[in-house]
């Protein structure tokens, strides 16, 4: 005896569990995930915000030329000493030779060394600027980095203008041994001559600023500014803990911690950096005999009183 066919056998239900589904893939290069708050940010929007997360304010790393583009008046930049390149004087070898490392990072960054120096204008103020490039061997300071920064300082002294240095470095470059450590004294000496000429130096500390850079020119500014949450220090936390055999305060190497204790004068978010530096240069215009002060507003000023970090008299202007 045959049984009538049931509707389910005539029209069998599909097995949805085995039905192939089309996976939607996120196109690469359009979005960036913030490592701090996990927000996804459209890359074009992130670039318009100078690589700062709109949700939590996390500052992403940027290149030296990106920073200069955000900072200086359009068309005012003139680079100096771009062709000076380091040599492997010690014939340093490790996992790879120093010469190989130099070739690798020169190709990666398009730079000869880990700092970009030149002249430009910021809110119509002529300035000598040096910006360290962290992606070039961790922004480490070798003989050429020290030489280029020294020249940038001396150029500012000769032309009687402020010098701005943006630090981003892991410290001295081990590949060059003592030649690297000598740059601490050389850059500091140039700043002392700059101070003796009564000219201002603004140091801007970005993430990270460590080692011999912190122990030399980075902390010799008349004004020391930092980006939010930048890591600033000399040795790493693990080394310090092993050396002191003490528990260290939470966040002791952050810009915020150092601001509370007086090492840093101000913390300025990157999108506000250009405008705030412009205001500070206006104040300094009234306190230091810069070459363009008379030209711009018919006056130059000076103040008496105790000296600041590198021998200058203090800036006595509201808001500084």
C-alpha cells in the first residue's frame, strides 16, 4: 500500500544551517580602529583631525612632514641639511649591521636621517624648526641627528628667531656609541649660546620622548610643552623599578604626571598646537628682542627678574 505524498516531501524545506551566506568584508584602508577606545574612525575624518581620535582624544603617530604641514604657514617651509647622512664609523653589527639598518629605514621613510630641520613661519612668526621622525630607528639620536638639530639652533641664533624642536625619540643611538652621547653636550651647548643671545626656545615633547633626548635639549626649553598622554622619561619603567627597588607611581612617565610636578609647562592637544604656539610666540615677541618685533609692531621689550631654565629672563605675559 502506498501512502499519499505529503506537502513536505513535494516542497522540502531548505536546510538554512547549510545555506552558504555571502560574507561582507570591510574594505581595507578606509577605517582605523583606535587602540585606546576601540572606536572605528573613517580615515579621511581621522586625517582631518590631525590623526587624533574624536572619541577619546588618543594621538596617533604622525610623520615629521605631516606635523610640519599642520604647523606652518602654507608655502613658508624651507628645508635645510636634508642630504646629510650618517656613516657606520664603528662598523656596528648585531642581528643586522648598522649599514643595513640605515638603508632599510632610509628606504622606508624617504629620509637620510631621523630629524627634519628648516625655516618657516608660524602665524606669521619666522621660526627655525626641527621635527624628529620616530619611524627612523625609533627617532634615536645619532651624530647626524645631533648635528642637524645643532645647526637648526645656530641658524635661529644667527637670524635672531625662536627655535622650536619637536621631540619623538627612544634616546641615544646605540649603533654609534660615544659619538651618539656626545650629541647631548653639543645640542645643549648650542642652546646655551642661543640663550645668551636672549632668544627663545620652545620644546615640544611628543610620544615617546626618552633617554638622552630627554636628558639634553628636550628639557631645556624656556617653555616645555607636551601632547596629551605622551610618555616622557629617561629609562624605562622596568629598569627604574629594578634600579630603585621601589614601586613606582602609576603613570609616572606621562605628560599629565609631569605637568603636576612642574617639569612641563603646558599640555596642548595636536589640533590646537598651531594656534597656541602662535599665541605663545606673540607673548615672546614682547619679551625677547626678536629681529621681526620692531618690524611687526614697532616695539621690543625686556623684563628683569630671575632666570628661567636655560638662562633667559622669565616671560611675563598673561596666560603663560
